[in-house]
């Protein structure tokens, strides 16, 4: 089977969507499918992690069309060369020209296509630039959602939030995979990180991981942490800067009175793993996370998580007893809940982390993801879309 993945801005600094498409590419390789990635955007940042062949399509630099990721190739015939005639096309995300044009290309040639939402239909998404998004979704809902062979969500909660738009669609839920991390010496990992940041030897480490974007609420995380943590805790904030939240504002919040907080900048690969290994707790209070790779990666390393209800994975984690969920966004109850967790004995947090690690190994393995994805592809192929 030959499969093409279509998306925009599929670069490491984009985090979740890049990680997911990379997981798709690796799963197709494991299934012995012919997998390719078509990445539309403006940045040529390295894409080597895809693990399969890929093509970079430079989209329009014109101000009017830049945010729409317009590509003229669907009218010049260039699409025939880069997409060709695969057995199946996966379209990742909404609200960009290439998504609608790729679906139209598939319909003209009788190629089945599957939409992967990536949180695009979360109600929070429609609270900004909502006129354009509402109009776009109404125009393309039938073609991209109803007429697709399936609409894929990563959690039950994400699918439920999108129900307004997916009536008549074939909805499938496939959780994203997480790489298995071998056992490690947590005491040594913590000692190395404390030395790196010149922190006292007895410091307990909490970690935030995500882009510096208001939707991930890093400023609120810092202030809630400072208001609730004991002096023996430190918060490390890992993630790349964005143009939506000044780094200076984050650094200023870190300097406010209270336990030590440090913005350490972006970290990828082994560097990110080293930060997770040293942590006793992962904190994520995002307004919206349709899955949260960072949460799953923390659990894969045995780090328990404290989550807002905006992180859709929280419901899936509840039976595993490896997570702590914040009350709805109210400072008083949220801080009381966080204070209870931060006052927990290290052994108690360690036990919760172990349960999370076991859950990830069972539910989010790369093998299980490839199996689920293969079953979907074969089902679509057997029915002709």
C-alpha cells in the first residue's frame, strides 16, 4: 500500500503535529507500506526525523495568502508529480489551502483520504480568528469531514468536543504512540540536572514542557507554582519561544518571589529526556491540548502529571491512577490541589509515575499504534474508501 501524508509546518519546533506525522511515517515503514510526507510551508528546518521520503513545498510568500499556505501547484499540475496516485492520503489539520486542495485532488482521482484533526475542531480554537475558521469549516465540512473515509482523533475527549462538526463523518480514535525509554537511575539523572542549573542538592524538580504560547499558560503555571510549592522545589520550563508571548514576560514571572523557576529554552531528543528523567512532577495547565505528547513522554519516563482539564488525555489516564487533575480554572481550588500534590512524599509520586509508565507501555506503544493504523488503512482499502 502506498500512503501520502499532507501537512503544513511539519518542523521539530512545532512539537505535537511534527511528532505525530513522524510517528505515522514510522508506522507505515513498520507496516511495509510505501509512505511519503508532503510538507507545505515556508521553513526548511530539518525534517530528517520523518524516517521516510518527503517533499518540501514552499507556499505563497504574499501577505494575503501567507497564513492560508496557498500553493499554486494544484492548478499547474505539479500536484500530480508530488502526490501521484497513492492508495490513501492522510490530511493533517484544517484551515489551510493545501488541505482542501489535496482533498479535491483525491476526489477527482478516486483516491480515499482521511483527515487527522490535530485539535483543529476544539471549541477553544474558534475563540480566536473565529470568523475565518467558522467560515472555512462550514464551506469545507462536507468535503473534508463527511466525504472523507475517516476523521481521526487521538482521544475520546477530542472527538466529543468536535461533535458539532463531525455529524455524518466516520470517526476513529487512535491514541498517538510514545517511544519506550529503558529504565534509568533517577537519582543520578536528578543530580546531573541540579548541577547543570546550580541548584541545591536536595532540590525537588517540577517541569513544564511546551511552547511559550498563552494557550499553554506558562505564566499562570509559574505563578500557581510559586504560590503553592515549598522552598525545596524548583520549576524548569522547557520549550521554544513564540511571537505570541515575549520571553521577557516569562523571565520576569520567574523572578517573582517564591520557589526558584527557570525558563531553560527549547530542548529536543536526549536533552529533553534528561530533563524529564530528573523531574518528580510534570505540570501542564494548558487551555487546550488535544493529546499532549509532552504529557505522554513524561509518563513514559515514570514522571506523574498534574493536568488541567484542557489536556484531553486526562480522562484516558484516570483509570491508571498516575495523574492529578486540576479543578476547573479557578485559582483557589487549583492552587489547593497543586499544593496537595507538591506536598506529597517522593515515594508516593514515584509510585504514581510507575503506574503511568506501565500504562504507556501497554496503551501507547509504537507497535500498538502501527497495528491500529494498519487496521484503519486496510478497512478503508477493502471498502474502496
